[in-house]
């Protein structure tokens, strides 16, 4: 994952074959436990992925994003790095997911 803090790029590698991200900076959270204690949205998404060892369908991943969305959520994205596909729900319209292929 990549975050920009004060104009500086921070690369945050994952020790798992998956990553979770919300509008919460992980740069200052040294562990997943620390991050989970500070952001309920990150905690819920992380624990679903952890419980499934990162192996969930794109549809299930979008359901997780829907469950942690907030009234101000602009978009939710699921990336499949194996198939190079991206799914996007704009403006919390989880019934109208757009799909793209990164060829």
C-alpha cells in the first residue's frame, strides 16, 4: 500500500497476501493490532480478510466495503492483482459496481 504523508510517499508492504485500507493512515500504526484499535472500519475489514486468510471473492470484498462505508464514502474499490481486474462502487451504489480490466 502507498500513503502520502506531508507530501512524502510511504510504501507499506504487507506481510500477508492481502491488504485492507480505509481512510485511515497506517503509517503511524506499527502493528495491525494498533491500527485495529484506532479505526473500527479497518478492524472489521482486516478481520474478515484475516479470517478467510485473504481468500474471498470480489463480491464478498465489495460486501465488506459496503458494511464499513460511511455517509461520506465517495468510492469503494476491490483490486484483484492476479486477474488485473478492478471493481468500483461510486457513491455507495453497491448494486451498480463497475468492472475494469487492466490489460
